[in-house]
C-alpha cells in the first residue's frame, strides 16, 4: 500500500525527503564519475520535484496564511509577499 500523508505538512516533508534522496543519488553519480548527461538528467528531476513542492507550498500558503491576512485587512502585505516570491522565480 502506498504512503498517504495525513496533512499538508506531512505531504511537503515527504516530497522534500524524496528530493533529498534524489539529490544524494546525483552527488554519488558525480563522485562516481558517471556520464554527465545522466547526471544532468537526474539533476533536472530533482529541480522539477523541488519546483512541484514549491507549488504545493504556495497553494497551501494562499489557502491559509494569505487568506487570513486578507480577511484581517492586510491584503497589501499578503500580495506583496506573493509578488516577491514570483519575482524571485523568474
């Protein structure tokens, strides 16, 4: 039976642990002198997994923290934080 996280936090941690395992594999490949294209392929897989986890975190932030800030009348702060994250992604 597949592992099913009980909460968003568990889901995020599970994804980070998977990414960490992938990154360790990439490190071992470099240390072992494996073919560069194979290393790059695995590195890109790690980066994609991290981006997907970032998206999960952002969605959760929008549903929880940002929504609470907006309801509390702090929409400018909430929007500024989100825009700053998008600016860094570019």
